C-alpha cells in the first residue's frame, strides 16, 4: 500500500536553531501534502497545505516565515521550523492523499521535536 | 467552515465491554473516514464510508454513516487492550478539495 515516510522521527535542538523535517511519498506522487501539529492527547491541527511547484497555503494563526514549507518535487515536502523556541516543541505529522479528492490520507509516523 | 464534533473525548473501559464513539456535524460530508492513532505514530486509516446509511464492519468494529451524511458512529464490541488508541473521524470536503476536517478525537483506554 501507499507509504509516507517522515524523517527524522525525533529531533532535539537548541533554542534559536532551525530544524528541517522531510515528508516523502514512497510509491505514489503527491501534488498536495498536509502538515499538522499535534499536542498530547489531542487531535491534529492543520498547519498548512503544501502544493508542489507553488506556495504553501497556511492556516490562520500559523506564521509562514517561521514554518517554511517547500514542495520541490512530486514526492517530497519539507517543513523547516526556523529560530525554534521551546514552545515549538510538539509532534509534527505530514500526510498525503493517494488518489482524487476526498481520498484517504496516508500519514507519516510523525516527528517529535524538542527545543531546549 | 465545516466542524465535526466527536464524543466522548476520553473513554476508559474494561476489557470485554462494548463502546460507541460518535461524530456529528451540521454539515453534509461527501465521505467520512475513521483513523486510529497509537502514541508516537501517525494515524492509520480504518475505514471510509461514502453512502448515507452505509454500514461497514471490520472484525469487532462497526462503522455507520448517517442517512443524511452528517454524522457517523464507531461501535466496538468486546473491546480488547489492543484497541487502545486515539480514534479520529474526518470528513471529506467535496469536489475540489483534498483537505479533510478532523474531529477532536476520542482517547480510548481498554483496561485488561
């Protein structure tokens, strides 16, 4: 079945540094990918929609200059958390639809970011 | 804006008991999906329902889509500790949209 690979699974960084998270669709092409943030025991909060070859669409309240998204190919989207602060510590998950509109989403296994 | 109200938010039951999780909205969805997420992992699709009134079974799990396609339920029979996890419902936005609307999730704990 369709697989979405997310890397790294865990990262610890110091405050003020930047961290890049990769999301790859392994056996299908994804013109659209989604990035979420998830707090403990809570649902997914959509941060942005990543569009191949064009600018990402950010949800209200998400700083586009802080959370840089690049979707340079049909199988890779990256999320860069710039100038990270402890409050950015969270679980970040990407997903991609494998099919047409309203098709199920295939999720990466998430990245646990800890900013010290 | 489409919203999905999911209930209960937390549920702790004994092994062998039955339970139902509800997902309700005032909006019509073209499809509704249920996902299960374990700690430290991404959600995994359990089922997709697309027709009003549709019922799908996955072993001890029964999923139903409301006749008006505004609500859905997940019923688990004889819950097992392996059913523990976060259950998420998600509604499809219709033509021209890949984006899903997620409910807030139900954190299920099945105690042996």
